[in-house]
C-alpha cells in the first residue's frame, strides 16, 4: 500500500499545480476584464459628451442671440434702430443741396436707448452692432443712389455711429440724432466728383432742423461748412477741377473713389486702377502717393512731371503735372487713351 503513495502524491501535486495556474489565469482574466470595462466606461463618457456638444453649442448660440435680440415686451430691436437711422438719413428736412440734384446727408449719428435696454441688450456687443450699422448706412446710400440711377445722395465725411443710454427714454423708445460733419475716419465714401461734371460748390449756409420720430424721437441735423481747400486738381486738357481739402482724397476708376474717373476711355481701357492714387493734405500741403490708402500700389503707376512717384510719396507743388497710368513707363503721356492727366494748383480760383 505504501508503494503506491509516492505516485499518489505526485498526481496530487500535479492537480494542485494545475489549480494554482488556473487561479492565476482567472485573476489575470479578471484584471483584463476590469481594464476593458474601464475603457468602455471612458468611451461611453466621451461619446455622451460628444453627443451633448451640439446641444451645448446650440445653447451658447441661443444665449448669445437672446442677449442681442430677445427683448421684453416693448423694447427696441436693432432692426428698428436701423429703420430709424434710414429715416433720419434720407429725411428731406435733414439734407441740404450742394449742387442741383446733389444732396448731402448726415454722416454722424448718435443713437440713444433706455438705460436698461442699452446695458442688457446692446452694451455687451456694442462694437459689433455699431460697426454693422456703419457698414449698413454706407451700403444703404449706394443702394438708394443705384435705385435713382445717379449719385443723388452723398456723405460729406466719414460715417460714424455712437450708441449710448438716455435716462429720459422708455424701453420702447429710441432717439437718433444726426449731423453733417466733414471730418476724417475709417468709413470714407465722401462726395464723389465726376469727371464729366463741374466742380461742386461749397455750401453757403448752415442748416439745422428738428424732426419728430414716434414716439417723441428727435433727430437734429447741423451742416458744417467744409474746411478751406488745400489745392485743386484740374483735368487736362482744360477739364473740370476738384478741390482738395484736409484729409485723404482717393483718385481712381472705382465709384468708391473720391475723384471718380468715369470717362468712357478710362472705363474701357482699364489702365487706371480702382483706387489708383491717394492725396493727403494737411497744414496747407498736399502729398501724392501711388495706390490706395491701404498701401496697395496701382498696376500702371503714378507719375509727376515725368517721374514715377516713389513709395514715400511726392509733395505737390503748384503746376505739377500728374499722370495716372503709363503705357510706356519711360515716357508717361497724358494724351493717350485710358490715361488721365491732371495739373495741381496750390490756389483754387
């Protein structure tokens, strides 16, 4: 009987060893299963967050739009302010005629709102709202002129809108005040001189009016006389003249240029750029630069007395001959089709 004991103990050892290995394998499998479960849990959480992301973005957008446009009953919406700006800009009593058929409209506006409405709905986004209104007023003027087929309405200076609170207004009221002011600034669609027309006459008197906008909304307009001319440009040969005033004057083929060169040969040949040259006047002196105010050079160059204008510009002297675009850069001639010649006068007749 004892002879079989060693064999039995050997088999028992094998069994116990197998059981130990099985236990180790089970522990390892359990750990792996837990790791997989943690990964699945993390993935589920990530997927839930991704699924909720559009809703959160949507909610953020809705909150932003609500802050801009949601109003309690009777509060003023931005679209209603734009409508009032349009009314003030185009009202007959708020304009004056610089030339027959050419009306100067207000270019500076102050928009006043109820204090609470301003702080809650407008002040957080004031810069974006005001810049949007300024761009819209410029576009409105162009759209209105296109509707009539002429340049009937003009700005005398840059378009500027100021937004502020007023303690005497109710939540459903807005007050827009406007005035005509010949200054300088970022938005510059000033009176556009046309080559086919004589130089505009300066306004002879001030105009001040007060209009009523429902309910009890006042718009006052004051016309300011333009600054004295710093010089004149005369189209060669013996063409019309344009007065140069303090600030920036842009010459070019585009309608947005201050001196709009709309002659058929200029528009057809397209040698002259949309914003071809810039003249800056201050303290009675004028300096000519090639290209737009932003620094973009013209395609075919700007020349004074036969020489190309350098990057630092050229200070204009009485009698200087300016040539916009040159077919031959070595011999710029103002008498070729598509080219424009101008002469600068330090004094204006």
